[in-house]
C-alpha cells in the first residue's frame, strides 16, 4: 500500500465532521480560562490556545481509528465500506499511527501543562472502555459523554496553571452538561447501528428495548440538557441569572433547542433505514450548538462566529461522506 493511499484512507476514517464535537467541547475550557485571566488582568496566550485547539480538533479522528479497530465486528454489518473493514486501510498500521500520534500529543501536552495529561489519559482510556461499555444499555452513552467532557477539562488545564480551588460547582455542572449533551448525541447515532449492534451482541438501549420504545426515549431525552441547565441555575450551582437574557447567549440557546427538537423528530419519524444516517448531520449540529452555547457564557461574539462556522462546515464535511455504509 502506497503512503498516499494509506494517508487518504486514514484521513477518511477520521470522519472529520466529528472534529467540531471535540473541538467545541475543548473550546469551552479554553474560553473559561481566558475569562479567568481577563478577570485577573492577565493577557491570554493565543499561540498556546491555537496549539491546544489543533490538538482538540484532531483528537476525535485519531481516537476514532482506535474505536474502529475495536469495533470491527459490528462495523462489518453496520458499515462494511469503512476503510478498515473493507481492507482499504491496514488495521494494525493505522492503530500504530494513532498510538504514535497520541504519544506525540502527550509530549506536547507535557510542555503546555503537565496537569493536562490527566484528562488526556482519561480521554484515551474512556475511548477504549466505550467499545465495551456500549454493550450495557445506556452505559455506553455515559462513557462517550465523559470522553468528550475530558476534552473540556483538557482545554482548561492545558491553558495554564490550574486555579485554586480547581473544582467548583459551576465547573462540575459544565462538565456534566457536556457529558449529557454528547451522551444524547451518541444515543441517536445508535439508531443507524441497530442491526449490527444486535448481531454483535451489543445490548444498547435501542437493541434491548426495540425501536418503538427507543424513539420515545429519544423524545424524552431531548429535553434533559435544557432541564438540567435550568435546574443548575435555579439551585445557584451555575450563578448565571444575568447571562440568560443576553442576546448572544439567548440566540445560541434557542438555536440549540430547535436543533435538538429537530433531531428528535427526525429519529422519531425514521428510526430505521438509510435516513438514520443522513439525520446525523442535524444531530451533530445540535450537539455542537449546545457546546457553543456554553462558550457564549464567556464570549458571546465568539460563540456566534463558532455557531455559524460549525453549522456550515459540519454540513460541508458530512456531504463528503455520501456512502451510508462507510
């Protein structure tokens, strides 16, 4: 296999439309740290931020190779045209490249901030655990959400020395919301994998309870992030009463709720068949919009730019993957 063919197949397997999921999750942490620095009268290091964001945007794709390597059994049914399953991408070589890139990322992270190695290691470990947790109903969704939340922690800790205290109610609430938003996103992705997961013995919620119950659960679940956010604000765990009526935050929040409802409606109407694949674009946009709304807490103008940019490029990159079996 030529280097060019291998590289092309590797990049294809990265499925870069997902990059905005990890990228925006990490950007929450970066934006929060910038906000803290401004409050202290410090100037954020933008070069450091760019390096962190490059790592975060590429982290999904690098870890996706590991996920594909571990999930070949169900992919032979769900996605037989994926490069690793079809033989276009040499599995062991691709795994070796991803491990090497992760080692390089760890080295760069050490120079950025040794503290950030903790969420980096946690993210890699959770990604491996995810393939096995997927067999236990909603546990796979929780593990996936926690994996993406590690990106938020990485973006925060890689930006500089951790503040004292490190753990506060608002930071824990933000991590919980990122976990919930991404757990919900991956729940909808399981509709397209229903047949392969069932044959592979993966007892996801959809496999265990069937498509009829699963689509109603999807309708109920779509309200959970908004309800959790409102509850945290009411309890004072997220002291954000003043931000709720700011235009940038309100706009991002409204767009998020609309995209989430749209996603639930799409999967309720079409819980099986090819449309479950093409509904993913809306699902990803809803997930990313939810994370951008959290960025709007610290930088509303930036959040508007990110919302527009991510919406356009998720659609553009997703359109490059016309084959629902890949």
